[in-house]
C-alpha cells in the first residue's frame, strides 16, 4: 500500500535561510580569547588575590590593636612640628602599603616561575593546546597578570586598607573625646594614592617587566627547579665578570633595575616614593629614559622566546 508523506516541501526561500544559518560562522572578537585566558589564570591561581587580602587583613588586625595607644600618640604628636607630625601619622599607612606591595611582588615572582612550568608538569598543556587559543594569546594572558592585574589589584587593596585604617582611627579618637582635625589635615591620602598609582604602574609594571619576562622564559624552558634556573645564570654572569674584569656592571644594572631606577623616583629610604611631593613626579623624564625602553625591548624578546618555547614544548 502506498503512503503519502505529510511533510510539506520546503520553499526555496526557507532552504536559503536554513543554509545561511548553518554556514554563517560566529564572529568572535580578537580580544575575547585573551579576556577569557586572563580569567582562567585568576580562577586557577587564587593566591593572586588571596595572599594580599590575607596580608591586608593581618595589617588591619594589628592596627586595630595599636589604636589603644592612638589618643596618647596624637597627644604626643601635638608637641611636634608639622613635618614631624606628618611623618608620624603617615608611618603606619606607608608601612601597610609597602608590606602589601612586597607581598604582591613575591606573588608575581612565584606566579611567573610556575606559569608555563606548571601546565607542563601536570600535563594540562595537552588540554589547552587542543583549544582554539594561540600560544601568543596564552603567554600574553600570563604576562598580563604581573604587569596589569597585580599592580591594579595592589592599588585597590592598599586604598581600601588605608581607608579602613583612617575610619578606625577617627572612631577611636572621637570615642576618646579627642579632635580628629590633626589626623585629617596631616594625612594626605589622595596624594599618597596618586603617588602609589604612579609607583605601581611605572616601577612594578614597566620597570620590572624584564624580570617578569625572564621568569616566564625560564618557566617555559626548565624541566625542574625553575627557581634555581632563574637565579643561577644571573649569579654566574656577575661572578664571571667580577673575576675576569674586576667590575660589577651587571650586578649594578640588576640592582638599579630592581630598585626601580632614578627615573621612576623609586627610593626605598625615608622620603621614599610614597612620601615624595607631587612636584617630584617626573613622568616625562621616566617615559623618555633609555633604560625603560631597553628594558621593554628585552622583555619583548623574552616574551617572544617564551611563545616559541610553548609552541614546541610538551609535557614534562
């Protein structure tokens, strides 16, 4: 017995619409893979934000205990001249900022050393290479953590920490019946935050870029003991130069780079970058300094080498 199909034949217009829906590829932004790669780094490396937050919480706990003596401290500060009052009141705020910056720098160093080495050690590189994400995008996402994410995260945590410290101090002084005028007039938080942002972007992001590039390169090359491979070649170059030529230009260059350089205004002694007046912000001199651009060129070379290594390196 013959049966007839109940399905209606498609019109040419419907067939054309269906074909266009199947064939048309989804347009993906070129920055989308980089965005999700950076988010992946934050998901997989929670120490990036947990470590500085833990240090900030510890600082606030210690500062809360120290506020017991705050009324006596402000009474003693009243007998000092304005400059001494300024330094005395800002001291715990500067200490908190330096401690959080030191923490995030250490986090950045260990992150870079494990960024490419870790995925080869746990063999997750096989999974990530199967995805439509280039080696350049992956390495750039890892380099953006110490160069962009950590400085901005450090700035946000320090601002929040210092603001909470100011509120705690104000509450304690008001509760003890003392005036908060000296505290608010001598503590120029806005100026401190502006200098802090300049220091983080100029020194921790741009001037330290060659260090981070070198660590990423070692992370992509070393099969084990990445920390030793990162430090021993630099130490060997300094030792050979000292023995062969009785000079220490390489060590001096590393020391100057690590301290931030004179162009960035990074001095770690009293009167440091957090205490400098705004008139000492020499942004134009810093951006035009040869040391900055030579360092960025070295960073670009290290990054290109790290991309090439990741392209051909397999799991350990």
